[in-house]
C-alpha cells in the first residue's frame, strides 16, 4: 500500500509561484490579497488537497494562531475533593440523585460570573477572527508563572487590569502585544478596552441621593487593588461631595466582589444600624447583602435602597430586582480580541483605548414606594 505524502505550504507556494507568506495571507485574510493571486493560490490548494495547519502558518508568519486571555485567581470556589472517575462510574449506583437545591447559598462558584461573560465574548471573536483562544487562570500563582508560560505560546495576550504586576507585564509586552481589560490607562503603551466606571457610578449615586435626601449612605467597595473598584468609589465620592455631603458620614465596607463577602459586609453593617441606602461596587456583593437584609426582616426598598454594578443575569432575578449598571461583558471580550488582532497587523500604530458604553438599569431595589 502506497501512502501519499501530504501537501505542505511549500508545495502550494511552489505550485502557485508565490511565497509561503502569501499563501498564509490568502488563507487567513483573503481580501488582503489581489484577486488574481488569491485565485492562483486557492487553485493550488484545491489541486494538492492541502489542509492548512497552525504550524504551517507559524512558519510563514512566525505566529502560532493563538491568543491568550489571563484572569486572576478567585478563591471563593473551594477546592473540589479528588474524583476517581472509574469508581464514580459504579454500575450499581443510581443514575441521578434528588437533593435540596441551595445554589449560591455559600457563595461558591459565583465570583466568575462577570469573567465568564467576558470569556464568552473573547471565544466568539477569536473564532470569528480565525484564532484559537488559550485561557489561563492565575490561582495560586504568586510568581505569575502561568502568564509567563502563556506568553511563550501565544501571539498576543489579554489581561485583566492589575492581574499581572507592572514589571512582569512590561517584560511580557516587549515580546508580544498586550491588551489590558478594565481599569483606566495609566500613561502606559498598552492597548486598553475599558468602560466609564466613575461616570456611571456617579450618575447612579445621584439617583440614589435624590431618593434618600440627607439619609445615611453606605458604600460596599471592592478589593483595594481593583482599578474598577477604585474608579467606582471615586465616582460615588465625587457625586456625594458635589451634592454637599461629607464622606465622613458614609459607612464604607470592603468585600472581594463575591456574594459571600457581600453577606459578611451586610452583617457588619447591620451591627451599626440600617442606612438609607447601600451602594455596592458589584452585583455579587449587592446580592449577598440582599440575602442578609431579607433574613433580618429588613425590607428593600422600603427600609433601605440597594444598588449594584455589572448587570449579571442574577440581578434581574433577585427579590426585589436589583438596580445596577450593566457592563457590556461579552462585548468587552470581543473588543479585546479585535484590538489585539489589529495590533498584530500593525505593531507600530499608536496605543488604542476602546471605551464601551454602560447602561444604568433602574429597578425596584432603588425606588422608594410611592
């Protein structure tokens, strides 16, 4: 039996009378190649039965065809116990179990909802652009070995703001293009995809102030190292100050963007008395606060107004529905891939700041009953 040798990118280039770089451009960006050349290359591909591969494109362009997306680690989800798949597949075991549903009751698996949506958008756009997406999560990664390893395997890297130390990010950016998601540009030379956190939070705060007058406010802040969290506090503080209020009168609590931390903060808050309004830096913490308030018999919005930030689906399904600021989470992921793909095509272009719009969704949790 004779096994025919598979055609290579070199065979296609030789048959079409072009370089392997031109073959790669035809396969990845056909509209960028003159029609006559494109047809010649495609005819050669068809005649030889050539199947392009990532490694062949890499030889032509010194690229892998892979983009990296790096997220920080979130430890709200506890380590799962070891699973022995063979012993778990017990033939005598029932194929299902009936259990009491307590989804999100302990705060597990809830901190990634925002990042899940960003990841979905990045996956969709990477597929559309002809890239493979590699995802790295830096849990238990103090020396950032995960992102360093990723940088050697991808053409470009997308990172969440402050998830990688500045010195590490600067070293990576000397090797591959970097796009930073969320957080404001800080005079660096990276491309950024961001939203107007401060402006939107300021507008939401003004809405709350119009409802409560000079009533006491509480602010549930995010992690101290979160650029988004800092911007949201700044927007809140600016609105309170502009309205003639004093920040010394505001009760400030801090969480880590998880629902469990929102519960803990609300319990601390109740020990000091119920405020007129609680403004949280994200939805998960606001939902955790709602859990505690409801359990304590405190009515929202009758006794206290509550707002969040992000616009996750659970916010619309809470009782009462949560007023929030909707981020274009899927579009953040898509835009990051688009910006990175353009950077790969033009490494010398000026840094880009893509700022996506937000929506303030006024719902029952921030509306005093008439």
